[in-house]
């Protein structure tokens, strides 16, 4: 770990991040699966792909999945952590000694990563898209009440709109305002936190990976990397899964694992999160999942940046306009702190979570073997 220059693991663009990730994988001679987003190109006309590398035996009993960029712009942080992991000889040696394979999924939402948006090519929040879509979609009446205020006719919003929204937030409180938005909604396709009405391309890629590559594992841990909520540089280990899996997550990652449904997290309760696909697609395995949430800026600043981004999308603001560039840069600042001390805090806490997981899985296997004897 001491030989890694951590700032070099982070990137200024999606293409740079992908190039660094693939180079680090090639240096280790790892197998690589490229999933190219069809019929779309990036902001700089680059190919867009979700890349998956596998470390260790394909038929390993134990598997750790590390994913990044489901919320595109958050991929700047997640990619940096994944590249640091690929360069970490001692940590990968520890995984090998413990018999844990590692699958690294880079840029779940490559379109959002390239364009600096949180959502995908269809304005879908991919982390609200993992539903069955075989019946009634979740309702969010509270979002409908706010919809007309969230995306005004002009941007920046005029004084009337700003005052109207401010009054409404004061009435319901900032936490309820945040929960209303973050829960996700399925009625306003060009609105905030839209979960879609059918499975996205990214959804299909992830489920195919789980069905085909993770089917041999009897223990599966999954760390999904996020940014945006909480104090600058602070990491929360947030359980995302079924209630009966919480005890396993705590055993693997420690007593400080928290859950949005228990009101002890900076994260909000949401519909359709990706991590719940693990139990749906890999029923053969004991599984546990967490999101690592790295703090950046205050909540209200971040939500304003998301409003501006969605306004540009809804009004087809040109990608190269001054307004679009200003909005894109502010959104990036809200989800990615380009300072060396933040990089260090992020990678250090991520590395700790990986070590905790490796040791936690091993200890549980030991207890299982002991009890069976």
C-alpha cells in the first residue's frame, strides 16, 4: 500500500478512468469482460462500457464484488478506489490466502460517468431501477406535489419559484424533502430520481453477471461505492438488503454497519436498489451487501445541483453551452472532492472495509466448519 501514490488512482474524465483501470488489470494479467453500451457515445465521442475484471479462481466458494459508478458522476471516486485496489499487492495477497475471489465492476453507468450526470442515457436513476417490473410500480405522491416547483421554466429559478420551494421545504423539513426525492419516482421521466418503467441496460448487465459468473460462490459480499451524503470525507457503511441479512453484514463489516430503515444513516430509504439483486439472482449463496457512502458537500447544495442538471436535460440545453458546462462542473464538485486529503480518506476507509470483509467472511466460515464438526 505504501508504494501506491493515491492521487494518481483518480481521474479527470471517464476515458482516463477507464484507461487507468484497464491498464491496472492488464498489469496483473486479469481476465476482462467488456460490456459496451450500444448505439451511444461519450461526451468526448469515446466508447462507453461497463468493464468487469476477475481476480482469483472462477469457481471460488467465496466472492467479493466491488462496483462503482451506478450513479455516473460518483464513478470518479469509485473508480479511484478500484484502481487503488488493483495496485494493492498486500491486500490482494490477503484475499488469495483466504480463498476469496474478487470481481471489480467498473462504471455500472458509463454514460452518466462520461457526461457527468448522476443518471443514465435515459435519465434513469439506475439505483432505483432494480424492480421486477411485473406489476404496479411504487408510488411517490409527495414527489408529485413538489414536481412543478423542482423544475421551473427558467434556470436559475426566478424569485417566485425559489420562494415557493423554500416555503415548502420549511414546512416539511429538509430531511423529509430529501427523503421525498431520494426514494425515487416512476411517473415523471424527465424528473429527478426517475426509476424507469422497464429494466435499463445497466440492470441487464449486472443481472447477467450475477447469473453467469457468481453462480459457484457459496458466500458473496458486495461493496457498492457512492458519494454525496454526509460530512466531507466521512464514510458510512450502509446495509442495503433484506432484514434477515443485516446480521451477516454486521459480522462481515463490523458493528458500525448502519441502515437507512433504522434512521441511523445519512442515506435515505429508496426503491429498487441494485444490491438487492444479489439475493434474487444468487439464491445459492449466503450474501451480504453494503454501500460505502463518502461525504462531500451539504445536502441542499447537492440537491440544487441535481435540479440544475435535470433542468438542462429537460430543456435540451446544448452540451457545450456555458450554462451546461457550469452546471456539469458544480454537479461534479458535489460528488467528487478533487483534493489529496479527501482521496486519502476515501481510499483508506475503503481499504479498511475490504479487509474487514475478507476477515469477516473467513471467520464465519471457520465458525460454520467448527459447528458442523
